[in-house]
C-alpha cells in the first residue's frame, strides 16, 4: 500500500517540485512498512514514537 503511494508521490514530485518533501515522507513510510533498514526511516520512527502526530494543531 505505502509502496504505491510512494511511487505516485515521486511521480508527482517530478512535475511539482513543491511535493518533494511529501514524496520523501511517503518513501520513508514505504521503507518502514517493508521493514527496510534505512537510516532516515529509522529516524522517522524514533521521532514518531517520541511525539504523537495529530492532524489538528
């Protein structure tokens, strides 16, 4: 699931440079879902565990 989202986000980022950060985050999520050892993905996990993410600020 996350893989398909990451692929689509990367394609969109090719045409819209402002989407690069979103594509990067989607790629990290795909790495986490696939249990791929990626230092940036592991960093994202540690930040997520330390601070709950909410949609409302």
